[in-house]
């Protein structure tokens, strides 16, 4: 039994209006952020890791080109997107914007 209910397509579409940097690809939402260099990328990942641990919900994270950090969210237990994904996406955006 998943620990969060899947969002309907309408609920997800409404939530993504407030998250314009995120895109949906099936049961995943994804966002990339370009930072100044590898150390900044690693620091962003560390900040998101702390938030993810606090939420007990963890994104897939990729660093490419030494300064592009991509976050992917999905609730694996639900095999769908849930409110937990949206809430963590909001927090990731806050952390990215806080670095600007």
C-alpha cells in the first residue's frame, strides 16, 4: 500500500502551474538548474539532500556538464506522482532560488 495517494491528471496539472521549471514525463517530474560550477552543484545537492531527508522523500539527482543539476521526483511506492513530490519540488525550487 503506498503511503501517499496518486494525484489525478487534473490535480497534477494544477500543481505544475505553480512550478513552471518542472516538466512531467510519465510518472516523473523533472527540473534542471545551472549553477556556477561543480562545487556549487555539489552544495545544491547537499542542501536538497537535507530537505529530502527531513521529508523522508528522496529525488533522483544527476550532475552533468559539471554544473547542471537535474532532480527527478516520483513516489515509487505509489508508482505515480503524489503530493509528496509536489511538496518536495516546491522546496527544491526554494533552495535553487535562494542560491540565485
